[in-house]
C-alpha cells in the first residue's frame, strides 16, 4: 500500500522533484513488502537479524564447542542452469555446514522456498528448537534474509554469523570444499 501512495506523497511535497522520487523508489526496491533484502546483497548489513542472535567468530566457536547439535547453514549463491548447479567457481565453507545455495534471496521462487523449508525440516529432524546458524560472506544480506525466513517458519534458536566465510577464514580457521544440497524435486 505504501508503494502505491508514494508518488502521491512526493507530488504533494513542494520543492521535491524527480530525484527524491527516484531515490525513494530505489530505497523501496531494496526490500520486499515482507522486509527481505531484494538486491545489492553484497553491501553493509545491520548488526542484528530479527529473531536471531548475531555471532562473531569467537562466539560461534564457543557455541559449537558447547552444543554439538548446532547446524551450520551456508546460503551462498550458486549458478543454477537447466535443473542443476553449475560450478562456475569453487566454494568452501565452514566444516560440517549444509549448503542451501540460493535460499537467501529476497524473493524465492516456489521451488526454492520449498527447498529451504523442506531442507530445514530434514536437517533439524522436525525440531524447530534445534539451533541453526545461517551465514554467507561478510557484508552479505543472503544470510540475514535466510535467518529471517527461518524465523518466519517458526524456528526458535536462530543465530546469524554476520562475518560468514570471510570472517572464519580471516581468523585462520579451516574451510572445506562445499557442494550445494540438491533440490529434491530435481534428483
């Protein structure tokens, strides 16, 4: 509704021309109506994600040491073509991670939304209280989006590793070669 009223509001303000309208429209385009980041994923992120605790590298290491049930979920993107992932560049992630590629986008097509929810149900064995840590790279909104999406699905013990693969690597910690989880409908 706000989007449809925006041109009227801007037109009613004296002295404001097209630059404000374009800027306001650009800001609206960054986020969906549901609040997910839609574009410019590699840019500075907020300090927190709704429904989750934000972790730095030391806090993530402590969480992993004290709780062996934690599931690490990498949502870095991977090229998808003709019903399969195309390895255009090698990707490495934190040891023991599940790579749910392309599930951190702001708007998910139905097959990706199903892939996300079905994969979370499978890796948590249907336990919405199982701790989940979402991440991507540093300054990447994909992990933020995925964390919010898991919260909307009813998961309760959520963490966002804001620094992602980059922070882990900068701390001198090991990364492992990764393969994205396949979409179940395309196997």
